[in-house]
C-alpha cells in the first residue's frame, strides 16, 4: 500500500512575502500588488506613491519595462496576468513627472518600529528606508563619482543623494540618459518623459557633467583620487561586428550606431530598402526606426508635422499621415528583418514582433547571413543561407546551416543587430579592475563591488544586455554598498511583520472571469513618425483591470483553537485548494515537524493544508466558517536599514 505524504511549509513572514509573487519577482521589489489594489479602490495618488517608492524611474518603467512582475503574476495561471506595467503608467500620467506636477511629498518617516500605514509595507529599496538611515546619528557624507547616466547610474545617484552624499555624474554624451535616450526609440519612450524624470532626480542636488568622457577627458585614476567611491555604469555602447564578406561596404551599419545617430537627430541615408540582421528587441527597434526614418528622409517630417502632434488635432494628423503614406508609396522605405531563429525562438518580445509586422516590416526566420553583396563599394544585397538549428543538443547557441540553400535579398542598407559590447577605454590605467573573458567588468552580485577598492560597477557593463529594472536594481545595490564603504561599517536590517484583519472581504463580482484588456495603441494608419505608439488605459478600464488582481497580500488565516475540523471550508472552496489530512501524512522542516509532534496526541490529529498557487482570495471559506476560525488578514511588513 502506497502511503501518501504532503510536503508542507509553516507560514511565516518570509513565506507570506514570497507569496506576493509580483513584488518578489521585481528586481527593485516594487509593491505592484499594493498599487494595483489601490487603483482598484480609486486611490490613484496613493497608488502612484507606492509605485514610485522603490523605483526612481517609475514613469519610464511604466512605458518600457519588460515587467518580470507580470511573468510571475499568479493571475497568469488562471488566464492572463494583470497588466501591471500599463497600470503603473496610468498612475504616473496623473501624478508622476509627466503630469507636470511636483512629485508628492515623501511619506513622513515614522518612528522606528512603526509600520507606514494601512495596507502599506516598506522594503530596504524604498525611499523611506533611505531617509530613515540618512537621519541616523554620526553618519559620514562622501563624495561619489558615477560614470554613465543610464538607468543604473541614475538609480545609484538617486539613492546616494537621499542618503546625503555628494554625487557627481560623468556623462560622455551631450545629454543624459545613456541608452534610455540613445538606444530606446521615441515611439516607445517619449523624450519629454525621459527629460522630466532625469530632471527630477537631478533636483536632489546631483551634479551632472556632460560631454566628459572618462578615459579621455578625465581618468578613472583621477576620479578615484578625488572621490570616496566610483560607480561604473557605462553600459554596452558598441555594436558587435559580423565577420563575413562585405561587412566593410558602405551601407553597413551597426544597430546601436544607427539608433544613436537617429536619436541624436542626425540624418542617415538608408536608401529605399533596409535589411536588419537579428531577431532581438534591438533588431526590432532598428527595423521600426528605419521605417520611420525612411519617411523623414523624404524631407516630409517637419512639413507634415510628424513630431509631437497632439492626438486631438484630427485634421493635422490625417494630413500628416496622408503625406507619409504618399512617401511610402513613392518608395521611401521597405524594411526586412533576417533572423536565425524560428518564430517561437525569436528573442524579441511578442508585442514588439506583432507591432513590427503591423507596420509592414517583413520578418524572415530561419535565415542566416552568408555574405553582404556590393557594387562599386556600396551594399546592393545580402546572401542568406537556411538555418538547420540555432541551438545544439545542450541548449547552447551554436547555429548550423543547410548546404545549398543560399538565396539573395536585394537592399540598399544592412543594419547589424547581433549584439553589443562594452567600451573599456574607461578603465584605462585601472589595472586592478578585473575584466571577464567576455569583456565585462567583474563585480560582486550583492554589493556590485569590483576587484578594485572603492570602485563599484553595475548594469550591462557587468552582466551584458539586461532589462531596465535590473539595471535599476544594480544601482540600488551599489548605492547601499557605497554607503557602507563610506561609513566604514555594515548596515543591518530589521524586519517585522503582522497580519491585519480586514473584516468582510467582498471581491468584485466576476473578477475571476474578467479578461485582460489590450493596452490601447495608436491606430495603424496613424502610426508613422516618432509619437508613442502605446497610449495607455483610461480610468474606467484601469480600475476594471486592477480589479482582476488576486490580492496575494491578503491571506486566509486559520485559528486552530476555534477550528472544529468540520470540513466546511474544504467543501465550499471552488478551487479545491484546501484539504484536511492526518498529521502523520505531513512532512516538512524541523520547526514544522516539532510543532506537528507537539500537537499529536493532544487532540484531533489532523491538519488543514492550503495550496497557495490556486487560491483566488474569494473569502468563501471565511464567510462560511461556523466558528469564525478563518479570517482574511492583510500582510504588512517593514524593513529598516540600520547603521550600528
């Protein structure tokens, strides 16, 4: 006879924190559950405060974050995840920098040991945690140099400024923002939003030195001598070469160089037909910008008003797009993407691929570049070869090709979007900064400290291409480690949590069957130029979508002294997430088993088990419990950074 056992875990603070999967998955630990439920309640300013608390680039992330919180969202196992990123944008547009208003005043710092307020929790990434630490006694103030003004550098500067340090950002370009400005197309991130977000951070007293290249204008050795610490956040600003015949021809561009020049306002002659090699997001960005740039090359952009047209100006919009469509019909741009991967393997996001195809970009999968064809020193086409497989039997990137499958696609420009690398000229003279065989700076993953004393590094410079919110996380980790370096003593973390009964919990009717609403976008016939394609939810839709949240911070709490093991909760649960089992069938870690043994023989030898993965917080179990043994309680927790 097979004996059934159940592997279980006794819930504690860490358990309940992990159960809020959206927050646990966010590299910056943003309380997405908190601001989503606030939106559902119509508390929009409070929702914004929560979204901004742990993320200094909240308005930017509301537009272009890859949203790992959504990938982790438990609602996704039911149908589709909550549209967390779009809901963040909804509140930042009303209370963030783009609302042309000052940020709401930071929440007052409560006394040590107090929680922030009903429904709110704090983490060590939050502004309030930094302000508490900054207010502690006998602290030293340092002078910190940050090299690079991309997301990692900006996040680090923001947190260090809140901690009271003097921060100087050294940026080699003429404008701040790093790859947020030079690599992300304006149709994804409005430049006004970027400028306002950066200006808000600089208003904390951060000094910005533009057109100052570390390694040329100043040396890293000099910065180390003049500052208490240096944070390297220069990113990956060089495109990788493709070593094939014809790569040296006129008309061969690297995607990173193309995007950089277009975003800086320079004109790039693309010709009539553009071929983009690559299947990632950078390739899609390059392809979609090529379509838009092709129209601008017809010298119609300013005349047609293709930049910053207000949506309300219907006549101007239709006139502009009539001219743009005429330019396309006369041969302004035709764009093709050539990718090694099959459709299901493409590394670009599905939404980006969908929008690219909607905009007329032709995507050719399972093709590799064989050689670039030229005539009189200029590109005339690309010879491709069929791809048998992209990955080997061990899952490693190792493409193999089909002999005799060569074909030619004619074109005027070839854009290479096959990867990026770091420009290590910044490290000139700093031999104690270790560089990996991949050409990346080696840094501790917890502190971002390099092998050189007082030098820290983060973002793509350390890990290679990553998503925006991971760069923010690196800047935050580095800021706290730099503060420890300046103080000469480590931080400690005080954690506390509690469950707060919420009384009668009544979810919105039909919330488990309500579908995810598509995020509104500019109609295809208006999607030419550099205006943002995505326009976001209106208030009614935002609240309706927020009501889909399963509220993972809300928990069913069982009082064993009141429970009579009647099984009513098991019977009423529509998701079969509750089960009554014998204590002898329970298996777990030492503390749990000690509790089980202490209960054995002192009463009913049974336990109620709950499967958190399927619970929707419908509260039917609590509502129907005859003894009141089940309550719906909200988790509140507070994490505080302490300076011994």
